[in-house]
C-alpha cells in the first residue's frame, strides 16, 4: 500500500499535493570565483557600455545620412524641377510626353490608341509646347546634378520614388514631341539650328538634327544651310527616310528629289523616292525611279523586290516573276520576296510553284498573317478547302484586326457550305 506511514517508501515520497523536499533534488556544487566575480561584473558593464555607444553612433550616422539624402533630394528637385507647362485635358505636357515615350513614335502604320491620343494631345497644345521642348533639347547634366543622383542611388535608408530625368532622356522626349508637332513646329527652326550649332553635348546636337529632319521642309529649314555642302545629300536622304516613316510621303519625295539634284548618280535617292511615289499611288513614276536605281546599282536586292511589286500592281506578272526571282536569288531569306513571287505566280496560275513560295515565306517568318492568308487563297483555288481553312484561321489568330482575313475565311467556309459560320466572318469583316 502506497501512502501508509510505515511502508518501504515512507519518507521518500512527497506529501500529497506537495513537492519533493529540497534534500531529494540533485545538488551541483557552485564554483567559488572569489575575487574574480567582481572582475566579471566590471567586464559586463564595460561591454554593455560599448554596445550603447555603438548604438548611439549608428543612430547618429543613420540620421546624418538620411538628412544628407533629404538635402540631396531638395537640391536635385531645385536643379530639375520644370517651370509651369501647357496642358491638355488637365494633364501637363510632360504627362503626354512621358506616355508618348512609353508608347513610342507615331509612324505611318500606327493604329495604337495610346500613341494617337498622345499625338492628338501634343498637337492640340501646339506651338505652346515649343518653349518646353526647346528647353528639354538644351538640357545638360551638371557635375553637381550627377553627384547628387549618385548620392541618392547609393543610399538605402530612404526609398525615394520620383523620376530622375537625365539630359539624354529629356532630349529623347523632346524629339518625340517635335515629331508629333511636325508642321506646327516651323517657328522653332532658328532655335533648333542654334542648338545644333552650339550644343552642349553630342546627344543634344543629334537630337536637334533629328527634329530638323522631321519637320522638313519647314520654312527656314528646307535647305540645311548650317551644314557644309558635301554633307547635304546625306542629310536630305535621312530627312526623306524620316518623312517616310512618319507617313509624310509628299515631303519625302521633296527631300529625295533635293538629294538627286545635288547628286544625280545616288542610287538610294532614286530607290527611296520610288518607294515614296509608290505610297502616293504613282506606281509608274515609282517604277521609273526604281529602274534608274538599278541602272546605277544592279546589286541591290531591295530595288529588284520593289520593281517586282510595282510590276505586280501594274499586272505585268511575267516581268514581276522575273524581277522577284532575282530578288530571291540575292537574298534567299527574304520572306517578303517569296510571298510577292507566290502571289505573282498564283496570278499566272502556277499554283504549285506559288504554294511552294508561300510555304517558304511561312517557314522564314511564321508570325506574319499575310503569308498564311496568301497560302489559303492558293489552296482554295486548288480546292484544298480544309488546308485553306486552317491557314485562314491562323491568319485570323495573327491579325484579327484585319477585315481581309475574315473575308478570305468566310469565302472558304462558304465553299465548304458552312453558311452560318461564313456569315459570321463576313459580319466580323464589316465591323472590323
């Protein structure tokens, strides 16, 4: 019986609800440090003191660095804060320029709504934007500004979230802004010439030069009088290329014509003028210029390609086939040349050869909807409707905003007697 008074465990068990007597716990001898204990206490106090001093130094250093960063930000803002700008729809010119910078330049093929909105906004601001754009073109990075930027970026105590605009970025934004203004920027020519002639940096000079080419033939800037005569041919060529990209084909013709006046044996000038005339629907004039370019340089693959396209439009399919074959022989990796020759051979009813060209163009550039659309057309002529439907559907996937691809697929579905589905494609083509 456990818990009695006289059992073998009597005196060894703790009383009920109690704890063992202290005599039952194991005893561990405590070393006697004697006089060393006081030394340990003093060492601990010294260590704690050192930690506190270190903490105070760290806090003081952190506060100083934060204050320096705040001062640096204030200085940077003073150096870069722009004056009041004109606005459109309650948003400043800088807002539209920044969005235009992200979206990219507006070109002849642009259908991006963001780009078009930015262009509309900047053109609506109009000549009021010119002083700000010129200021941006003149921007330069002082040593103090760059030092302050380095100081801010080197610290990690405070995360500053504001745009730090370097001079190079300011120049790029200004160029895109002037590209949007185009003909509205005529009055800026004298200032642009001054920036070009006395630029603070090579980038500023190049930016002013790009703007002068983009607004050609602005009054006072139609002749690059600020350049030596031997450099003007190249200037006109580059101005014409920019006007082509911006969709200003008539002004591109003017620029290339000026280059030809200065150098009547310049093959690129004739070829590019031919391209501009083609865009203006002057196909015969384009063909004359391209033929002249080939006379001056018979090794230019692009010239034979362009000539073949002109002949195709003029329905001279045999000549087009010959010239596009020359283009393919010059460059066996030109998917456009295979596609154009395939269309030419389809019109010559060389359907197998046309199909082989479309296969090659699709292999070389599998993400171009026009190649699949062309192949679908030939497959339809060969009554290979299932293959044609697959290619037409691929073209829709790649270029669903083009109404032509829906028309092509609708006709194929109509041939397959899928009338309801064909009707949907025709309706989509009308809505697109």
